C-alpha cells in the first residue's frame, strides 16, 4: 500500500503540492495578521491581542482553506482519473481495484492532514516570533500543554476527513468541478454561521460528519471490483 501511495504522490507531483500548500499557508497568515491589525485599530489603547483571537483565526481560516484544498486534491487524484478514463489503465495492473483507489484516498488524506498540522504550527510560530513587530500577542498559545497538541491533531484529522464527503458526489457526476463545489458547500455548512448560531466546535456534529465521511469512502470503493468504468 505504501508503495502505491508514494506512486500517487509522484504521479501527481508532490513538490508542486507542497508549493501550493506553502503559498496557501503564507496567504492565510498574511490575512490573519492583517485582520488582527485592522481589529487592533479599534482597540489601540490595548496594543496587543490575547491568544484567543490569533488561535481562533488560524484555526478557522486554516480549516476552511485545507478543506477546499483537500477537495481539489480529491478531484485531481481520484475524480480526474474516472473523468478522463485513465482509471481503466490503472485497473489493468495486477492489483486489486479497491487497493488502488484506497491508495489514492490515503495519499490525499495523509498529505492534507500533515500539511494542515505543519501549516498551523508554522503560523503560530511566526505569529509568536513577530509579535514585537506586529504588536499582536501570540504568547498565550499553549504549546506546553498536551491538550493543545491533542486538539491540533484531532481537529486536523476531523477537518480533512469531513472533506471526503465530497468524493462520491464528484465520482457520481464524473466532475472535478462538482467535487470542489461540494467541498466549498461543506465548508460553508461546517464553518459558517447564521447570526450567533454556528456548528463550529460542536463535537456531536463533527462525529456525525466523520461517520458520513467514512460512508462516503466506502461508497466510492464498495463495488469497484465489478463496476464497469
């Protein structure tokens, strides 16, 4: 399986994916710092923000961006092969079809999960290192507490996994655009708010979505051995 995953990364240009993730991280950080600076103008007497603003901003914008990014990767790794018909060539290999499709799924999940964690850590570290320049406090981010790391890992796993709900939509329609649009709708549904009502940080809600994500992957592969492509 690991060899198949590495083959998928190589075929889809791992270096290019890393560059895109790096550019996206830089964009998120710039937006977070600029937003904090604008908000800071309204409370100039304080001079500094507490941890909650930076923490909440990084979490929100990183999750939104990487959920869509995961949808884009799913479109490129999985849906495009079905759309272009190149999946037939892949299925001609003496390897089970389910294993080949799962390798694509795991390749996307592992990369997105790792990139999201690294992205958030980099943003926290840069915000902390530049606090004297930006006048935005990040010193209260609890790096030293184990709960911080548990939350970091679990939230990244949850957000990336939820993005896979878009997979069966894209495969059913044989459309990369449908996959990406579905990802955007999922982001709006999970990270948005109506007035003061929001589903962000609702653990039961995310558990249901996580189960739906597993069901979505199962639907994508359950009859792949016999289905005509």
